[in-house]
C-alpha cells in the first residue's frame, strides 16, 4: 500500500495542493516531507513547489503525468554507493537529466523518548551510512521507504522502543526527540542528486560551461568488448568520471554500463568519442547533458 504514515498526511496534502496550483514550478521527490530529497529540492530551487511522492518511481510518473515539471532523484552516495533501482528506472523513464545537485547528508537518531531502542527505521541507504553506529549500540536497522517517512512511522506507532534515522528536520515536523545527532559513520557523507524533466536542454546552451553527459550502453558479448568501448574516450581525450556495470534480465550474456563523462555533444572530442562508441556497442542511450555542479577529482 503506497501511503504515507498518518502524521505526514496533512503536510503531504498541503504540498500537493500547492503543486497543483502551478505544476510547472513543482518538483517531485520520493519521500515524506523532511526527507533528504525534499531538502535537496529546496536547496536546488528555493522558489519551487516541492511535491512529495511515495517513491522514486512515483516521482518520475508525476513528471510524465504533467503534475510536476521536474523530479529530484538521488543517484549515488559517497558512503553507500549507488541508490538501488535508479539505474533501471532512469533509462525506462523516458526523462532526461537536466541538472545535478550535491548535498551533504547528516542524520539523527530520533524517537518518542530517550530510548533504549530495539530497532531503528530508515531508508536502506541511510541505514548503510550508519551501520557502525547502529552495531555499536545493538540497534537493529529496519528498512523503510524513506528517512522522513520512517520518522512519521515512529510517531504513528507510538512505540518508545523504536527509533528512526532521519534528517533533524523530520524530528521537528513529526514531534520526535533527537537522541543523537550526526549518526552517519563518515562526516563527509554526500549524496549526488539528478534533476529530470521531459525535455533535454539544447547542448548549445552548455557551450563554454563545464558540463557533464550521462549515458548507458550495452557491450556485445565478445572478448575485449569493454576495452574497445573505453578506448573511444581515451583516444579522444574525454575524461570518464563514472563507470558502473549491472545486469539486465536473466541471460547474463551481456552487461550494461552507466557512465558519466566530462563535456557535452557539440564538443568535437565528445562527438568523436560517442560516434566511435556506437560502432563498438549494441545499444547506446544518452540520458542527458547538463552543467557540472562540482569539479571531479
């Protein structure tokens, strides 16, 4: 059942009503009010109308339906790696990445009282970011759809032995007590978000600006297939900043790769690299070119 816990419903309804008044300004995000995605949305576009959706797929669907002009989606984290399912959702969404946003992530342990706690609800990524903290205290990590929703769930259930790991704002919104702050295991914890929309920006608008391009490709099941694909970028002097592999389907015969490179179509080096890549792979799908928000390296 795709429903927010009761303590979040009034906020969700108010934010959805505001978004309906001006869908072009609405940015959909996965999670309850107070989640990291909510805060990333407001940091990226302070004048936007944040539209809470139960999950990432719902946020993407909101853009397709015209309920929101864009979606804010976390794609990877400096501690926990890539966000589960995003690499499957992005190519199937039919949307384009139009921007990226980096946000430092800090979480707090919160509950109805000071504890002790038997378990803590949170999104699996947040639990992974705090696994040493939880293990040292003997608190079981319990998976929930999002961080702020986990805080609302604790408020709804009223069990003093249960806690949530969520942004401090969630404690304020749902009337919980913060027991410990900065519970993430690494204090440089950062999440990269991408903003998706129906239309891709004109690559010419990126001329003269530091840019990134994100794409996916599938190699043929041949010896040295990946080596030849990567050579397209090496020989043209294009810097690849991210390369991740994953399997799609049950055949295990071919691997798909998610890539970020510096530059955008219109740059002769990028154009040459992508043209050569098309001859080396069985499928190539551009997911977007956008202004680089942070220097890599």
